[in-house]
């Protein structure tokens, strides 16, 4: 049996024994963050899901590759526990990545490890935010673009919580034309199917 496939099967059986969901490398996972900016993200995007990541293997164990203070892989159980009420939604490409595609995702992820979190949601690689990380990972590893890019001006910016957070981050110079990919744009992509909601 090929090593990667063996590790995936082993990780899946270990997760089930621990009461965690069976996941695959490349699965997208969404939850409602408890971060200081979560409410503003929810109101700006009209979605309860304010944070997301992608499942990867680290030392043979599944983790959530995410952008937080820095880009890192967080053990799956820890990531789930960090969300509001332990609730999450797991989604997967309709044509799930095979072992070769999963290896490409793993390899491409290395370029992002340690990048600082982007508080101003700029479309550059110097700093990076959660949905941007997953979007760029899939685009660069597999040439797949999950979700439609928008501009900052396309979001609900008149909400009081959103306005307050934007003043904190941008002052009076809000880059309304900045390209942005939101968690909800990826969540609603027709390329994905829901695997589990808990």
C-alpha cells in the first residue's frame, strides 16, 4: 500500500476511535470564531461562519491548516473546540482530491507556514488571512479556485460593528477596491459538497 494512502486510512480510523469526524486531506472546515473580529466578519458577509481552514496531515495526524496569529497547523480536536459551541461544517470537493493531489496540497502549504495574519485583508502573500490562505493553496497546488473573489466594497459595510472594526484597521483610508475572498464565498461554492455538520 502506498505510504500516503496508508497514513490517510490510519488517521481516519484513529479519528473515529477518538470520536472525531473522518476527514481527508484537502477537506475545508468552517466554524464561528470567538475572535475579536468575528462579529464584524459575520455581519459584513451575512454568514455565521467567520473562520475556516483546510485539513492536512502533520506527522501522520490530521490538523487544520489555518491563518491565525501566524499560518500553522492546529490539531483537529483543538480547532473544533476553539469554535463557538464546538460547531463546525466540513466540506469537500465534489471530485475529492486523490493521493497525488493531496500530496500537492501538502507540498504547497510549506510556502505559507509562519506567515503573519493579515488584519487588513490585503491580497498579497506577505500577510495572509484564513480564506485567502485556503483559496491560494488550492489555486497554486491544483489550479482550482474555490469561491468568487469580491472587492471590499461588496460587503455590508454600514453595520455598526463592521464600521467600528474598519475604523480600527484602516482609519479613514478604506481600500474599497481591494480583492477579497470571504469564508462564505468559499462555503457556498458549487465545487464543494457538505460532508458533515456538527
